[in-house]
């Protein structure tokens, strides 16, 4: 039995069970057998399967991997470059700088209030993996210091209040054994 015959039988069984959409897809797939070239439907199906598997639209580099057609196939099939085709049919909306700043700042504030760090280093060590380090958030907020960032975001400052600071006990003695002569 060939693959085409097996697909036709499976489509028939699915159709008898009321699974018309699945049967139609199998009929369409059997019409493309044997796979000698990529049809428009096969290219779109491969891209959509990639999106389902990876949770994102493939990049041009991803088309060098198995399961997606080569760049040249897309160019011949659609008459435009792969990147142009991706931008047209699978556009990726990139967040604006303001949206990035807002998202990074909100995540920083959530983690900061949860951690209650006493220093920038402590924050970076204990932040969640998806939260940017404090310096990235500071740059987004047009500052470069930890204290200025906390001040700008109106966040409380945590420190070792319970631990009394020890004042250094300094005693200075000056001993001079030089003779002063006029």
C-alpha cells in the first residue's frame, strides 16, 4: 500500500465518523504526494506547524532547519524573498520602546517589592529569570544609579535598620620628633 492510498483510506474513515475537517486535510495532503516539491499549502502548513511547536513565527535563519522549505523555494513559489513573504504573511509586531520600558519597569517593581533587597546586587541575584537586571531598567528610565532608579519609581528603600551602625572609634596621636629651628 502506498502513502497516498493510506491517506485516502484514513480520510474515508474520518469522513464516515463525522471528522470532515480532518478528512479534507488528508485529501489535500494526498493530492500533494509524492513530495517532489513544496506547494503553497505545504509551505504554509510547515510554517504554521513551526509556530505551534515553537510559539513564534520562524525567522529566515529557521528556514535552514529541517521541516521548512529552503529560501529559494519560497522565492520561486511566491515571487518575493523569504523575508518579504514572512513580513507580508506572518508579520511580527515588535513592541515599541515605550512598551518595552513599561513592561520591564512593571516586572522590576513586582520583583523589588517581593524581594525587598538591600542592594542592587541582591536584587540581581534574587530576581525572577524574566525580569531584567536593575541597570537595564535604570537605562530604560533614563538614569544610571540604583538610588536614582528607586527614587524615580518612588520605591521604598530597604536597609539594615535593626542593626545599629557602629561609629568608628578613632584616636589620632601625632608624634613629631623634628626640631624646629629658625
